[in-house]
C-alpha cells in the first residue's frame, strides 16, 4: 500500500504543469493510535485534531514531503526580498498537495480503503495562529524528520519544501523515527543561519513570535497578490545548511 501511495505521488509530481520542480518525495507512516498524536493537544493546542477525528476508523497516518530544488532555494536565499519564484512555489505546491490528496483518496477508495485529509494550509485559528491539524507535527510522528531552531521540520531531504498528510483505515507499518538531530545549532550549537535570515525579526534564539511572523507573511501575500494566496517567506527555510539535505547527510 505504501508503494502504491509513493507511486501515485511520484506520478503526479512528475506530471505537474506548474513552474515548480521537485526532488523525489518522501513518504512516511505512523499508527493512528500512536500516543504522540494525543500529545499534540499539549504541544500544539487543545483543539488539535486526532486521526480519529478525521476518520473514525483511522488505522494509520501517512505524511509526505515534497522537497524543492537547490536552485529554488538559492533564488530565495539571494533575493533581498521574498523571491517571486518562492511565493509561486508555495502557491503551486499547496494546489499540488490538494490534487495529490484528492487523487489518493479516490484511488484508495477503489481499493476499498477510506482516507481523509486536511488542507495543506490555512487550517488554523486566525487569531491564535494555532493549527487544527499541524502537518509538520504529524510528519514528525510519522518519522519524517526532526525540528530545527526555526521550528520547521528538517527531513532527510532538508526543510525547503511542503508537507501533506492523510489518515487511512488501512494498517501500515510505521516508519522509524529519526534518533539524531538535523539542526546544527541544536546538535552542535554552531549555527543560527535561520535566525540571521529572518527579515521580520520574528525568529530569535529564544523562539518564534508567531504574530510578527504572520504579519510579515501577509505583507508578502499582498505584494504578490496576482499569484493567489502566497503568505510565504521561506527565508529561514532557505537561509541555512538544513535547507537542502540528501539522505545520509
């Protein structure tokens, strides 16, 4: 079943008609009854959903990461503002994730498997800025990576990319969770590239000011209003060595 899901995602990514190019996607899994899902009500917020809230018969959770290319990372890193290409990639990839989830849900249904999913973005409390279904936390539980200073998930392919997830009523073997640390600052105390790259001052060594960050993202969205919803910055994601990794790094 996991191979089927991976192949569908690969096919859709290869056939996308947008301008954004992706490296090979990462797909990982977890049991729906993993106790860490209940912990998200503390780590994220009390209104965070459980897999069973999305699908009462939930048996497993699948997370997938669509990694951007080294070229896109370099473009956004060098641009004094948020690069148009990055904003466009954010918009296009959100549409792509929806397409992947819709096609997977239909294809799995043909195989007798029920699936449910949440939108890739804007499924959060607009005032508290707390997600009802945090794809990055779900992906962590699925073994997709570890968190960095920038509070983004750093996968074996890096953090520059977008995440999606689905809940299935089909049991799947859980992926092992990474036992190490991809963030150089948390690992060795020698990197604050993401903090230095933050244009709004929202990210500091002490943490992230969500309100300040989101205000800046809304400015970017207004600046690129012709693209569609693109409240994205990505400077912390592209500013350091964790942006692009290869398995084994």
